[in-house]
């Protein structure tokens, strides 16, 4: 497997880390994660000697005091990860759950988990080619042309403009190259799944202008059988493309412009209601529903670099919209239809300067970050049966097919100034210090309407009716100061220990579900993170490992709740205090030529220390935080024969995690098994893969809609069943 260094990308300090020959370079011994989809590189017949490492290290400078995992390019090869949902457990204490649909996944990292239904602030920041994705909706990305994925666990606000308390995920795609290249792949698999990918590019003007074009189309039939309509409604279709042009007017300057677009056409959001539906993938619904999603983005990255200094400017604009309609009574009855129509527009600007000499005694980074985000949503439900309502000062009104609509505009503006410095105090001891100041403005303009196409009073028709519900505008400013301090000691060139203290922050905001401005606000969450870690290689570079212990205390932890009377409405409330304790282990071992073994294990205990839910009148002190697995574990083994055949096996384990805040329901621990075999010779390859080979049923999300009238209304969203596929690949 060849690892290419992107133009202008960071390089490591040249040290004799002694990583295995041919393995993708890892920042400060950051491990590659698991091996599924990563065909082992051809092996040398001799024993593996220590080597000097200089190569790809992701985007992150000064990673000495960061728990960092870098997944290599092969992880996204045929049969591997194809979208962000599939990142479940690939790095320690990292899980992804579905949101209100499979195109809006939620991250759960180190006890912090994103909310869904577009309520609240992200717990994990996402970058794609230096472009931040700062919302909760648009991160269900199709992963193609991926060069590397880097996950930094814990707050990184002193290193990057966009940062959440759970961490930062940085995705790098293949950019323009100075040589002609291309690739293509076609696959067919279970549920009539068809996928076509192609890409390529090269120099348009030698040594000055290069381009890269790539695209993806895939389709599959649904996993679910809807008995009521005799359909398989959860089919999915994706169409995505990306164009990049890089101009290097001189040795010091590099300018890259990118254009990307995607179109997703999905049907039913898989849901399973025990007691009504026969099984996880056999349901009874009178409506199949739809989820149509479109996104479009442009960015310009300008980089100036000398031997001492690197300056990077990234200007980006993104649009994203979705049209969701689903059966919200979760039955064959024609009763309740829910809808959600969000439209997002985001502008962002980040200017970052950093020292370019990775071997210097003083290494530093500083930057300024600005973003403006506007999210317009229309959400609500249509109730089919006739009902009688009472308006103030009016006689009872009987309405048919009534619709309750909430129209909201969330405006979010953020300014941040950040910086961090690492100084080599003694020959083997580094001291780290950083600071970030953030200013946020959050604004909500909210209105509503109740309407019906036909109404009557005392049996006499009065025609269509429509009248407004609560309307208001609220705005508030928030700010935070986030320091970081740390120490890193190198016992040898191959082993280091670090300690760090840092703080995390999520801005406060407003819930559009509230009918009153006083009830709309939720407060900012602030967290304190303590971490102790070890990074090492040994046994003549055949074994590499990371170990991290962490403790996190959070004030005003942001909790996502659903309106139990109306599943189209969600809101965020604050738990007064929460705590997470955990440990993380990553290891890579190459016992002999041709063999590669890897493992990643995380354990986290996350609980509410003080939490009174004023809406449902529940005291939840001591309850575990929902959607935080007790553990995550992944183990992989791969072997490549000298003749070109290879085989890989990967097992993933996810510990029990509560599905409700009162912990009365939980997803039990489960395991997933994936495998891949194939043959590669020259530019051609054929690959056979299977995922979830044990056909394990498990919940990827749950909607807690229980009330006194519906005590069992906990709706599960199932994870993907067993799938398989055959892939043909070619490259030049």
C-alpha cells in the first residue's frame, strides 16, 4: 500500500520512531486504527529493520499531548468504510448513531454525544479538506477518494478554529497530483446494491496547474419489508462529485479551489416498534416516506510556506437542504405524518499561521476563525383524523386533516482567536501551553401555524382555517476562555509520556420547539479534561501502541430530549453536572512477513452527577449518559500472500449503552464481524467482502416517545444487516 504525502501537508520531525516498514506514517506514534478494507502492503522477505520516518501526519501540528488515531487510505478501500456511519468503534471510545435519519449521523466520543433533530451544538467538530462542518445535519458524508481520516479525541480549540469537547475529525481527500493518474471501480452486492466510482487527473500546466475530478453513484434496494404496502421502502441512492484545481505560482505559494456536490434520494427511515412490528426489518406502516438531501459547497485554500513559516487561509461556503416525510404514528393506521424541511447555509473563514520547522525547539500555531451559519427549518406533523379544538373566546371547532407547523430560523455567528506553543525545555521534556477565546451570537426567529383544509362549527362548514401560534425572536451572546497546559517527556526516541489539562465548550442556544421565549433558552456547557498518555514502539518496530487515561467533568452538560407528545419536536436542556472516566488502548503488531494485527479498545463510564429534568419531573442523578457505550473494541488480522492474494478479518464489539435518560432501556453489548478476500495484480483487482457476517440485530438509535398514554412507545432504528459484495478495481 502506497502512502502519498499531499502537497503542502505537514511533515513529522525526522526521528527514528522505528515504525513497521511500509506502514502509513503516524503522528507521534498515533496508530492507524483497524485494518478492514486496508489491504496489507507487499512484504519484504527479510526481517523488518528500524526505519527513519518522514511522511503523512494528518493536519495536526504539535500532537505530542493529543490522543490521536489516523486511519490509513486502505480503510476506505473496497469492502471497507463507505460513509461516516460506518466509523463505529474504529477508534477507542468512538461510536456513531443515526439521527432522525441515516444521512445525519451523531458522534459519541468520550462521553460527549451529538444531539439530533438539529437541536443543540456539535460535540465533535468535522473538517473535510480544511472546510469545517459546524452543524448537526450535514455530516452524513459518502466517503470516496479518501486519503486519510484523523480523529483527535478531547478538545482541540487551541489548535483549530472549529473544535468540540469530544474531539475533531479531519478527513482528507485525494487532491490534484503532478502526474497523470486515474482509477475506477464497480461493485455489485446484496439487496441489488450497485456502486460505480471513478476519478483521475493530472497536470494541466506542467509544474503550475493540476486538477482532480472524482465521482460516485450507488444504489441499493431496501432492507425493510413493509407488510402493509408490500414494499421495501428504505432504498438509497447517492450521486456525488468533487472537482479540485491546484495552482502553484511559485515554490512558496499553493492555491487550491474545490467544488463539491451531492444528491441523496432515500426512502423510509428504518424504525422498529416492538409489539407492533414483527421484527427489526419487517414493519407495518401506511406511509413509506422519503428523505431527499442535496448539498453544494465551494472552498479556496491559500497556503504560503517558507522553511520557517506556514500560513494557511481557508474560505468556504456550503449549502445543504433536506426534505423528510415519515410515518410518525409508527403503525398501519392513517393517523400522524411528520415532516422536516431544513435548509442550511454556512460561510467560514480560517487564517492560521504556524512554525514550519517540526524539529525546532519552539513550535507554535495561532489562528483566527469566523463563521456565519443560518439554518431555516419547517417542521411539524399532519394529523389525519378529525378532531375538535377549543380556541379562546370561540365555540368548539371541528377540523379535518390538521397541520401543526413550526417555522424557525437559527442564526449562529462565531469569532475565535486561538494559539498553542510547544517548547523543548530540556532535551527530552516539552512543555505545552495554549489559549482560545470564543465569542458566539445565537439568534432564533420562531413562528408557527395551525391549519386545516376543512372545518366546521356545530356541524356547519366554515371552510379552511389557519391561525398563527406562538411567534417571537430571541438573541443572546456567549463567550468562553479555554486554556490548555501539558507536558511531554520522551523516554527514548520510540517512547513518550504526556499529561495535559484542557477545557471544552459548547455554546448555548435556543429551542424552536418552545412556545415561549423564556422556555426556549439552554445554557453553554463547559468541561475540564485531564489526560495521561503513553506512546511507544518496541520489539524492533514490530509492535506499536498508545495508552490514554482521561477524566472529564462537565458543568451544564447539554442533553437532547424529544417532545413525547410530538416526535417532530426536539429540545436541549442542561444537566447541572456530568462526569466521564475512561481508558483507551491502541496496538499494532507485525509478527512476521505478510501478517498485520491491530486492536483498539476503549472503556468509558459517563454519568450525570446532578440532573433534574423539569419537563418530565425526573431526578436522574447517577444515571448513565445515553448513547455512550460502556466499551468499544476492534481487532483485525490481515495476511497477504506473495502471489497477490490477501485475506482480512475484523471483529468489532460495542458495549451496552442506555437508550433512555432514565436508563430503563438499553442496547445490550453486541459484536459485528467483517471480512474481505481478494486478488491484486498490477493495476487490476477483484475483492469479495462481507459486513455484519453474523447478521447481528442492534439499535443504531432510539426515539423515546413514552408517556402516560403510551408507556411502551420506544422506537428503535436498526443498524445495517448482513451485506456482501463483489468489487472490480482498476487504476493507472
